[in-house]
C-alpha cells in the first residue's frame, strides 16, 4: 500500500511542475476520450486504486472480527 502512496506523491509533483510550466512536454499529452491530461488520468487511477485497497482491507478486517465473534459465541454455547 505504501507504493500506491509513493506513486501518487510522484504523480502529484509531476502534475504541479507541469502546471507551473517547468515540464512542458507533459502538457501536450492528452487522453482523447476524457479531454484531460495523461497525468490527471494517472492520478485518478492511482487514487482509485488506493481507495479500493483501503476499502478491501477494511472489509477483510470486518470479516475477521465477525468470525472471531462467532467462534466466541460458539464456545459459550458448548
């Protein structure tokens, strides 16, 4: 998960440098269907990947807690 954050930070810095005008060749790269820059699309995909990873880990944690609770209740019944 740390790699998603590192990649997102790098893309954000590149996007900032492109907006300021330091890096000019990235301004011309556009995604035709979305009318957005390539960096914006990469930032969007990286953020979506990070969000999905966080939600998946949260859901997995909830399943483990519920399984533990079920085992505790079954132990009380016996």
